[in-house]
C-alpha cells in the first residue's frame, strides 16, 4: 500500500528488500487495533532483525542505469463527473498489478462463486439477493475504487467501468470515489469521496443503507468492510475481481463485465 515510496525507491535500484518483523502486528489484533494504527495510535512496539538490517544497508550494488516503465493512467471517462474539483492527480496510484501479486494470499479466503452472510452460493443466487436489496434500498451507494476510477488501458477493466456506470445510472446510486488510498486528513468532501482510514464517515454522511464496493484492491476492501460493519448499519457488498470477501454481507468472486451485465439485467 506504500506504493509511492516503493515506486520511487525502484527508480534508484531498490528492486526488492524484505525485512522480517518480530512481534504482533495490528492486523493480528482485530479491527480496533488496526484502526488505531491508521491513526498513529497503535501502542505495540515491533522489532526488526537488526543484524539482517545492518547487512542489507551495508550492501551496495554496482552503479548502473535503471530504466523502469510505469503503467500509464488517467481518470476514467466514465467517472469524470464524479471527480471532486479539488482532487489533483497523484504521481502514482495503486495499479491492477498490486492485486495480482497478492493472489496467492487471497486464495486462502476463497469459498466459491459467492457468499451471502455465512452461506456459500452461486453468483447468480447472490445477484438475485443483491437485486432484491437494491430494489428495496432507499439510498444505494457505490464506492468506485482505483481499479475503475483510473483508466489503465486494460480492456477488461474498461468494460467493467462502462457496465458499472450503467449500473450507477440504472439504480440512481450515490457515488463516492476512492481513487487512491492516501489519508485525506479531513480535507475532503464526504458527499463525493471516501477517506481511506475512515471509510465509515462517508457512509454515515447520508445514511446509506447498502454500500457496494467495486474496483477496490482486495487488501483495502477487507479494511473498509471491517470499518463499515463496526461503525455503520449499512449492508456491505463486495463485487470482487478476485477471490471474494466473505466478511461482507454479500460478496461475489471474479466479477467481470459479463457478470455485472447479468446483474444489470436483473434490475
């Protein structure tokens, strides 16, 4: 998630350094401690293995030229009208590759095509339930994450963004964009945007009874789900492009444009 720092480091030849952390991290202690960590209030101290750290810092590679090709991106034409006027394009954003490199870890949570509460169901059954929830909703909300907010010139994501736009228009959804995961430090409008460390604030601002996450990276989706379930009464839906999120009230796996079109046809 610290993609900007790592991208900058890679330009100077730091192609990969991995340090082991000794101790219990905030992620191991539940959502309360994880939330504290995002606000700089996590009280547990962790230790790096200092001998390995010293050896790594002492290592110096031969000087040479490094050419790094970065994935180009621009704001998606399908969501330009939802872009806050104050939002400035960052130098780097979370790319599709970030989710793909974590796929081995995500397999562990895979339960099947879809989950509704504690039940494993087919994605068609999940979509029927979702269509029912949307039709009965007074204030449906769609969170559009970086994978769709930005156009990475990938056909599959472009098609998914297009169908998502049609879905937004068909159900007259509230839209809150999540174009990157940098903290907003209170400098944002919760009517149109979500603050990554405090996703619940945008949902509480308007009493949204169903919140659909689409185009958010899996590692961030998990955090958003936990915070929304802790702080809000909203039904949380994750339309995931990979292995799904069983912690959500409803989740589908490998949700591509074709599957989204099936949902659209049910509404």
